[in-house]
C-alpha cells in the first residue's frame, strides 16, 4: 500500500463502519427510528411540537459532536500515516495508534445509538407502532437467479 492509499483505506474503514451503522445494517435497527423517518412522517404520526423540539435538539447535539470527532479522526489518521510511512514500522506504536482511532469510532457509534434511543423514547408507543408500519422494508442485496 503506498502513501496515498493509506488515508483512503482508513477513510473507507471508518466510513463503512459508521455508514453501515447509520443505515440500519445492525441486528437492532428494527427497534429504533432514524430521524429522517420520523421527520418524513411527522404529520402521519401526529408528532407534537414538544417532541419535534426534543428530536431537533438531539440531532443538533449529535451533529456538533460528530464534527469534533471528525477533527479527531483526521488528526489521529495523520499520526498513523506518519508511523506507517516509515521504511520500518514500529508495530507497537502503530497498533496503539489504531486503538486510538478505533476508540474514536466506538464513541461515534455510542453517540449515534444514544441519539436514536433518545428519539425512540420521545415517541409514544402508538407513534412507534405507526413508524414501524411506515418504515420501508429492509433491502436485501442478492442476485436473482436466471430463469431455468
């Protein structure tokens, strides 16, 4: 892997982990409601002004913290790049650095999950039931078999 490929590989690692989580590709996604789903169907589930304000504030807090995490990820990635760019890599230092990066990723995931939990707890059981019914079916990625 050359020096230019390192940031791309790390970016893909973090993006795919965060994207997969954000897109509901977890085993527990069926229990939570992404903000986009709630906003899209706010009228149909009779979202109150108070609920809307709570959800909006939760999203704002998430966005502000994610920006901080992006800065941290960039700084820690640059440190790892420096370690890996050396002709002889200090394995212990590189592994400690990746642990720091993975720690940040863990914090981002916890932040996303806590926001989704806050959103769910803002909704009434009836609203949750309605959103479950309005939720698009999960996408499956498979190849169709050709007709025989």
